[in-house]
């Protein structure tokens, strides 16, 4: 069994409701598991704390990129209007920054939005075309109304799961071993 | 699933009433997913699609002729150098604003009733902005120079004039389009994953699989996803107010009487939200009826939209009154003349259509009976859209009688102008029908998250007392 588990991606356990899922997640967190995840059709309120996850760094990425976008574009406008292509419009100074607020604002918003999208994708290691979990037919329910916990075989405490029947004890209705999609599975 | 189970969770139960009948997660998935999964496309869809596609074809035919011949095919004259192109542009950008308001501002305000209409409203925003962007692009006459609006290095060593309202416009609307697209797509990813997991055919599996980006619904993903969504809502929120304000500077920074006023930005924004909600209303009334989504897009949701229309419509009515007052109070003869001329001059017919549709129609929604009656709101939503188009027409036609009576003229559209206007509706509806056919029109993941059983403490109370 242990040999097979080493080749496998991990185990996938199905739960009945968000409440069961949340309590199971708290137990796994307290038991010290590292490489595991909770899967649900929608984000569950309070799950980040139940899993012991901190705040997502997306906010920092957005703040950084938004500020960079603003400053780079401001420098660009300064360079255009003062050095590269100075024009006198209505007798105003070359660098009449008040008039540049609308485009600066637009660029700040745009760079923040791009950072939010691509930062989120990068942190989630997306896009990817396949994942071992997709080999489980049960897992198709995760985007409909199914609730799952997956624990990866790499987790240092993975052996405990099978030895103690931990997931069943936490209320899992079905537990299965998911292959890594490689040939040794068949 | 009686309400007694969750007495301690009155808030959740209260929110839930927007979704009628307390469906399960699977029922929501089924109700929404079956529409893009239909084997046989409904006949009604084909009829609407062919009509819309024909009109869109007419749009591009007119555009082609315009490129060949030039803007002389329009009814423009001097002094009316801006005609239907700017009217249609402002109209379509305005339509988009309600979508962003619903998806961004109502999200930040935790208005959970938005979940049943936000997907739709965002799609409407994107397609409306596409229609809007067509008009400034084609109106420049020499369309191959449209890239001059963007700071692209070129062989002439020139840069755009960043002090111009028109360049601000290009930045504002371009950003608006891209942000709306990203916001919409991020919201779509979990629902595309639902369609991927339900897909039967190979092509569907591949396409939904690629576009859902490998979404697994893991909480380690949701954590970043939720914050990214919040940030996108946060950055889109100022856009609701800024984009139409910047559009209004196209007018307000000029010296034309009736345009050169400080009321323009808020007045344009209120009008934009007003007309956009009317368009969301028209579309959702049709879609919920045709696709049987009455329990998800419930009467309560529609009533809330009507209340927003009442508020913004009254703001627009106030702006009309205030414009008149300021024209009189300013003591400026040109300003005074412009407003008297709007109400009693050659375009009085357009002015009174505008007042009837925009000021009087929304007042019906003071009455609960009327704002919960589907036929009333359907007719009202169409009247409001007509009225809002005429509002922009009335504003632009200030040009026809400016300072010097010897230069006055009367603008009337040619059939190319009218063809482009009608054709833009064809383009809009073609894109919208394709959206309804192939993508989930209700944000399933978001609707599920506001069901009472989605709260982890709901089941907890029931099973463990």
C-alpha cells in the first residue's frame, strides 16, 4: 500500500457540506498537514483561517504594479512634453501635470487590473492544461456541488491518513487514491 | 430547509430570498448550464440571431462605404460637425456603465442580489463598449490615422497632445474596455470550469478546458482569486464615475453654449447608469422569460433595479432643471438662448421626447404596483433607452445654433447615419446572443455562495444543534 501511495498523487476525500469541510480542514491544519487543499464550487467563508492560510499577496503585487505604472507613465509624459516634443498649448507650461491626470489615472487603473489578473494566475500556477486530480471521475463534481479535500502523497504526514483512517473519521463520505496520471498507474 | 433551521442566521436567510425556492447547488448548475449545453439551438434564438447578424452586416457595409467615400456621406454640416457618431458613442458608453456599477460597486457594497444579474450586465458592458469604440474610430474620416490617439512611436516623431479631452477619452474608454474584459473573464473562470466538467463532446471539452485555465476550485486558488476579484472590483469602481466624466469633457472643455458647464460630469454619469440599467432590464426580462430563469433573476432583483432607475432618472431630471436655471442665472445671452431654443426651437420635438421618456417615465416606479409589474418595466426600460439616446442628440444639436445666426443650420441624418445607428444595435445583439448561446449567463459560483447552505455554520446548527 505504501509503495502504491508513493506513486500516487494523493488521496481525495468527498464531504457532504461546507460545514463538514470546514471542520475537517481545521483538524487537518491542527494535525500539521502541509500539502493539502480544500476544493469547493465557490469560496467558503472562513476557510482561509480554517486552513491556516494568511492573506493573499495579490494586494501587494497590485499596489506595486499600479504605482510603477503611474510613475513610469508620469516620467514618459514628462519626457514627451518637456524634451522630445514640447508644444505650447494655451500658454501653459510644458509640464502642465494637471491636464495629465486623466491619462495617468487610466494607466494606473489599467496596470493595477493587469497585475491583479496575471498576479492571481501566477500565484495559482495557472493556466495549466492538466492536473492529476482531473483523473478522478468523482472530482468533476467539484465545480457543480461537490466538496473535497485532497492530500498530496508528498505530505510528510501522508502515511497517517491511511493508517488512522483520518479522513473517514472527519466525516468523508468517500475516500479514493488518485494516480499521478503516469503509466505506472495502469 | 425551513427558515427555522437558521434562526441565528437571519442575515443569510434574508439575502437568500433573492433566489426563489431555495434550490440546491446542483439545481443552480443545471438551470444555468443547460442553456449553453442545449443540443438543438432554439428557433427563437436563430430568428433573433439572423436578424441581428443581418443588421450587423449592414453596419459593416456602411462602414466600408464610409471608408471608401469619406464622412461626406453623413448629414454633417457646418456648424454641426459632430452628428450621430458622437451621439451613438456617448449612448453606447453610457449603456456600459450599469454593468460596471452592478459588477463592481454593488460587489463592494455587498449587495448580494447582484449575483443573479452581474454576469449578464458585464457582458452587456463589454459589447456596448465595443459598439461605442466603433464610432470614434470611424468618425475620424481618415481611419488609418486612428493610431494617432495612442502614444505610439512613429516616423514623424510626434506624440499626442495629452492636454486634449479627446486623448483623455481614448485612454479612459480603452482602459474601461480592457478592465471590464478582465473582470468579466476572471468571473467566468469557475463557471467555465463547471461547463468543462459537464462537457460531453470532445470540442466542448477542449474549448471549455482551455478557457477555464485548469481551474480546480481549491481553496489555495480561491484565496488569490477572491482578492484579485476584489481588486478588480475596486479598480473598476472609480471607472464607473471617471469614464463618463471624461467623455463629458469632450463637450465641457469646449466653449459651445450648453456644453461649457461644470454640471456635465455628474450629469453624464447619472444618465449613463440610468440608461444602462434600462438596458440590463430589457435584456434580463427577455432572457429570464425565454430561458426560464424566473427563480434566479427574481422579481425582487428587478424591483431593486427599478428603484435605481427611479433614483438616477430623478437625478437626470434634476440636471435638466438645473441646466435651465443656471442658463438663466448666468445672465449669458448665448447660454439662455441655447436652452430656450432646445425646448422651443427646431429640435423641440427631440427635447420633449427626452423629457417625457427620461423624467416622467421613471416616476412610475414610485408605485410598488407598477415597479413590480413586468409589462410596465419592460415598456419603461425601452422608453428610457430611447429617451437617453435623444438626450445625447439634444446636447449635440446645441451646435446647430451657436453664437452667430448667419452660421445656423439644421442637421438631419442621412440614411447612412441611421443605418449605422441601427446596425450598431445589430452588432450589440449579435454579440449578446452568442454570449447567451455559449457562455453561462448567470454567475453560478457566486449564486451558490449566497445560498444559505453555503454558510458553513448553517449545516452545523442543523446537525449538531
